[in-house]
C-alpha cells in the first residue's frame, strides 16, 4: 500500500506542474520550446538524486538521465533503459491542473465538472476499470497523464528497486525528454551516452499493451 500511495502522490505532484511544449516554437531552434520544461527537468534530476540514482545528467537541452548500477554478479547482463517525456500538449491548457481521485470506482457515470461526463457505456476502458482508482481533472484542463504517468511509473519503480536490493537486475538507465508533443523529443537525445542494449518508452495505453512501432 505504501508504494501505491507513493506512486499516486508522485503522479499528482507531476500533473500539477505546468510543462506544456510550445508548438509555435517548433523548428525555431529554441529547445526546449518552453522554459517550464527546463525547470521541471531540474526538479526531476534532483528527485532522482534524492532517491539514490547514480550519474545523474541534466543536458543543456533539458534531457534528464540517471543510472542504477547492476546487482553484484549481474554486471555483464544486457542493460535496459526506460524513457518518458516531460511535456504536455498545448492544444489544451496544462496550467493549474486540479486532479480528482475516485478510489474504488463503482462503474457509475462520472460528472467531473465543466459539463464533462465520463460514461462507462461509451468508454470500454472506463467500464473495465471497476474497482480501480480513476484520476481526472476538474474538466477545465487536460490531466497530463501523457506522459506524467510514465514519469511517475519509472521514478517509483527506481525508488522501489533501490530500496529493495534483494531484487537482482542488470544495469538500468532512465531518460526523460522534452518536446515530444511537438515531434522533437529525440532531436538532441544522446543515444550513445544513454548506453543501453534495449530501451522502452513508458507512454502507452491499456495495461499489458506493448507497442513496437511508431510514426517515424
């Protein structure tokens, strides 16, 4: 329960942080496209340091990277990386997000505010979420689960692994990127410096879903 609470608290804290990318700055040479992404990157770097990750790196373009060393005896195993992006879209405001938490969802229609209704009869994913925790906004902004959920998942998983050294693993790398929503998230990402044999982006949809292609 404690780890679940940590994950929820972290996610709510992240979505309340304003990090819209600026589509008007796409291809302008300004990177990242909004100063609030740089500030959030600094906060994430400090958080990774505080929970015990090593070799924290904050680049001039506001990429954040960190490492968890391999367990003893697992140093030669393949290294794995986990990625998420910090920005949210600018088509809908991500400023002053006011998240609402519905624990143990009972399957009813949710009137979240501002005339917005979530109906399980029209949304199969909501219908399949009975008994789970549902998080929405108050209807006046986006939530920012894309991709604050990925950030919270990765940081919380890292924290858990560091606190439980009995869980053996190879080298782990994490990387957080800006400006994904305007198509420039990988423009200045140093793949060689990241140094992974395999990497996964935590930015998907349904639980258990694995995507292996993108729009490139």
